[in-house]
DNA sequence: ACCTGAACACCGTTCAAGT
DNA sequence: ACCTGAACACCGTTCAAGT
C-alpha cells in the first residue's frame, strides 16, 4: 500500500467563480466600482484571497473580458454567402458586449490576449479566405473589419450620435455646427442596429469590389 | 478721479499652460503617471492649485485631449474629389494622435465634449454633403467613418496585428489558429499607413457605390 | 482673491501571521 | 497549502488656514 499524500486543502474558488463575481460587480457598480475589495466582498472571501487566483488587477480585468467574450459562438458560418457570414460574426460580438456594456472600456486594452477574440478572428479569416481573399488584401480586409467592429461598438456605448449624446449634439449652436445639428436630428430615424449594420455593409461592399476586379 | 478697484492677484496659471504641463507628463510618464500631484510638480505649484482651473481629474483629461486635437486643421478640403477630402481629414486626426500616442486611451471617453472633434465632424459632414449625401444615408456614412477612424487609430496604437503584437500572434499555435498566424506573417508587408488607408478606402468605395445608385 | 499643506477616504499590493 | 488582516505607498479630493 502506498503512502497517501496529504490532501492539500481544496481551493475554495475557481477562475470561473471569480470571473462571475467580477462581472456581477462590474454590471452592478460600473467600472469605477470594480475593485479587488468589492470582488472579494462579492465572493465572501478576503480581498487578498483573490491574489491566489490572479496576479493583479489587470488579470482580473482580463478574466472579466474573457467571461463576456467566451459566450460568442466562434464557429465560422460557411454555409451562407460570405458577407452574411461576416455580418453574423460581427453581430455575435456586438450582441455579447451589448449584454454587459460596462465592459466596453476594458476591451481595447485586453483584446490582444483574449483567446475568445483570437478564435473569433480565426473565424472571420475563415470566411474571408473562403471568399477568396489572400495575402495583403486579406490583411487589410481583416484589420478594417476589426477596426470597424471595435470602433462602432465603442461608439454605440460611449455614443456620440446615437444614445443620450444625440440630444446634446442636436442642441449645438446651429450657426457653428449646422451640419452636425442637422445630422443629429436625422439620426433619430436610425436605430443602433441599422447604424452598426449600415456601416458594416459599406465595408462589405468595398470588400466585394476588391473581389470582382 | 475714480476709485481704483483693488487689483485681484493675477492668476499664476492659464488653461493652456495647464494643458501643456499635463500633456508633457502624459508623454513622459504615460497614462498611469498622469496624476494631479505630478502635474502640480511639473508646473512647480501645489497639487491643490490645479483645482482652481479644473473641477476634477476628469476635466484635466479633457484638457489634454483637447490640447492634442486642437492642432488638427478642421477646414474642410472642398477643392478635391470628396474621397480625397475624407482621406485628408482622417489622416489629420491620425497624425495628431500619432504625435501623442499615450492619449489614445483617453479619446473614447472624452470625444463627445471635444470642440475640436466637433469641428472635425462638421468638416467631414461638409465633404459628405458636398458629395451628395443626405438624410439617413449621411448619418450612416458619418457614423461609419467615425467608427472606423476611432477603431483603427486605437488598433494601431494598442495594436494587435501591427506593432509588437504581430510577433506574438505569428507565434500562435499553428494548428489552432492557422489563418491568424498566416495573416500575421503577411501583415509584415503592410505598413501602418497602408493599413489605415486601405481600410478607409474600402469604406470610401462602399460609400461611392451608394452615390451611384 | 489666490494659493497652500494637512488630513480623509479610498485604491492595489506586500508581508508576516494564522490554520 | 491555503487564507487572512494589518500595513504601506499611493491616489483624488475636502477643508481650514495662510498671504
């Protein structure tokens, strides 16, 4: 009979539980409320307990970002025309982020290291490659889509034209910003969905032209 | 002879000097180093002295953002074909931000309230309007351009494909992210200038198609 | 009127101590 | 091995006091 190794005390937390708690705090109290102390309290453990699972606050943020993005389905839709495939993939990210808007300010800084976003990027590239993009053309296409999706989602949630900012802009001095005021008024007729989709369609049309020639 | 009002002691600072000092700190020490204490030290005044010119840290950040964006020429280029006009305006913002990359993380939060960005938006709309865009089509065009410019500039400086991130991505497990690895390798042949311009051209082509029909 | 320094209520994180 | 609380070095900001 072998000597039984002394059982180490089981860890009381899991990365998943930590991520859930941090996201709950973020949703409830916003980014300013997301502190190590608050997450500790949310879990009923000491603040310092978190450091057993996470090296620092930065890693906690990465965990929250991943918790949000991990939900997006990253299987490439290859059974539809490629523009529809791109629309579908872009829409999935937009939808996942829309469920937790407080995470938006964290996205730019943590995008690189997110496995979920990497999987999503691979899916976008699968669709683009199937469509016929290669080499530097594919690089530009991919970067443009990524840039647009990142920027548009941010605009939607930290909104200038859409959302609460619209009214403020529509009230701008008409003599100094006549076109901006007019455009803000017109913006009322365009929902956030159409705004996101409309801009994406512009990009997709531009991409389609590259494929023709 | 009138009684001379007691001269109030002249203010020792100006908003411009404050903005300059804050930008100098930001350029030197990065966003984490931009503190009220550091800016006070930079000016040789007390920390609390700043509060006479700025309500809080948020306003200090807005001042820095404005200091960077105020340099962009916002006269609409109406003497060239409209796509060139848009390229020119987008390039000016990109150039101004490129001179102070540490300001990038501050842009999304302070974009709305920046007079410089409003003037820039007015110029973009002038070009678009001259090109023939109106109503909701103009709204979508404007928002798409804004979203792309914001997103692409952010990508360039917090970079995923371009910059230091590229090498990391190129070293990804080839079996899990084959297309991402391939694309990152191809990205070496595309400079940041071409990447920004190439994506913008896609958008402009899409916009041109809207005008034809 | 303008500026200052001490003090307060927070942070993230180090570290020695508990079980 | 795992968890804790006190303590440290920072923040932004309030407030009473100085000239």
